[in-house]
C-alpha cells in the first residue's frame, strides 16, 4: 500500500509477515537473522546551554547542531527542538525485499539518515519531530518513506545497522532522542542534503514566506552518504 502526500511520495512499508500501523514500520528483522552492524556515525554531545537558533538559508555539516524554531502555518510557536544530522548511509535496493510492498520501490535506492534531537521546549512524547526532506544531486526532492515517532519503529527495522535507543533526559530534564529516517532517490541519483522548511508533510497552500521564512530558504544539512559495512 502507498500513501501519496504533497511532499513527494510518502509510502507505507509493510514488513513480510508484519502489519503496518499508522504509516509506521513494525516488526523487527535484519533480513538474515544475524546481528546488525554498528552504526557508522558517532553521536554528539548537546551543548550545556542552548544551541544557536537556525537562520533561513543556513547550511550545516553533519554533527552541527541548530535549534529549529518550529511554528504552525499561522506562525504560532510550537516545540523548539535542537537537531543535528549525524550522517546518511546509502543502502542497496535489496533492502526492499523484506517488505510486502517492496516491489513498489523498484528503481529506487534507499538512504538512511540518523538524526539526534533535544527538546528545548516540549518533550519527546509530543510527536513534533522536525521533518527533514531529502535534496538530490540534481536539485530535486527525493521521497520520504518512513519517519520515526517516539520509538514507534524499531531501529533495526528502519536502518540496516544498530541505532542506539537514546530515550533519555539531560541533567536539566530535557528529552533527548535518536531516530532513523528512510528516504529514497532514483537509482543513479544521490541525496546530498537534508532540508528543514518548517512545514508539515501535507499542506494545502504554499506557506506565506512572511510568516515562514524557512519555506523559501530552508536550513540544509549537507551530507555525503556512506556505505555501511555488511
């Protein structure tokens, strides 16, 4: 099954023998029953105080932290979440084989982003993980296949390597979390950036740039995909 949304193709993946609930991956499988390899990225230490607030058009490297000032479509403040992309891994199209509807992704290469968060306001249970969209090397936007909400996907389902469960609080009681997000690009293309536009996956009219200056000038983490060891 597949769900089409405004932000490109938004797909629901069903693991073979498992059930997809609410558009999230469920179940737990590494494909061959063996232990998954270690995550090819290091986590980062969030600052003792507060990370710098992101500015429209800003470019960041993996591991650089920015406070994303989320707002709704009217400009009303939502949770403020410090965010960084730890890295991006390029997968093999055989990744789709373990999903019941994996044939729908023939011709696509999977990419796996590991993203670390800390809630400055709000907390991990509020379902407001910032949506980062994949930027391809030809300037087009790739597809978001699945996002992780509050641990609703197991790490080894979402990524072909172990992602540490990072549900904890810092010494000031602020929630921290690591998620894995699955993206696709057509075979022959690659993901070179992950952009935050301060916009949901679905919107019925283009955001007003005077209300949301990040829509025309997103924050972008520039990434070079790695190929994890098998």
